[in-house]
C-alpha cells in the first residue's frame, strides 16, 4: 500500500501576485477555475474566494438587519401619522362644534 502525498500545490507561478487579505473596492470579479481564485477584472488583484464570500455574506446580513429595522420604523411612523390624522379630524370637529355654539 502506498501513501499519497496531499501537499497543497502552489496556486501561483513565479512572478504572480500572492493572495493578500485585500479588499477590492471593485465589483467586477472573475473566477479563475484552474487555480480556484477570484480575480478583480479592474485592478487584476487576486482574492481568496472564501474571504470574498464571508465579506459578501456579512454585507448581506447587515443589509437584512437594516431592512428589518427600517420596516419597523416605517410601521411606527405610519401608526403615528394615522394617530395624528385622527387627532386632526377630532380637533376640526371640535372647532366646528364650538363655532356652531357661538353662532347660536
């Protein structure tokens, strides 16, 4: 029985950029299937796909939390507007009633 060596092959050839903990501000990303890397098409920076996936998922979680918070705030504001409209109608009715009493 022979032992298979599972050493990781280098992903870069001599002279190529190495993966850095780099956050590319661009959104045009290409996938390098052969080396299993993400490459920014604008600045040609190589990124680790897992780091990119984590960054995107954190952003999505933050956006979902914001949407939930803003939805609750919107509901609260709609309720406050409805209450203000009811108050306004009640005040207008009170003013009409008081004017009628004064006129009579």
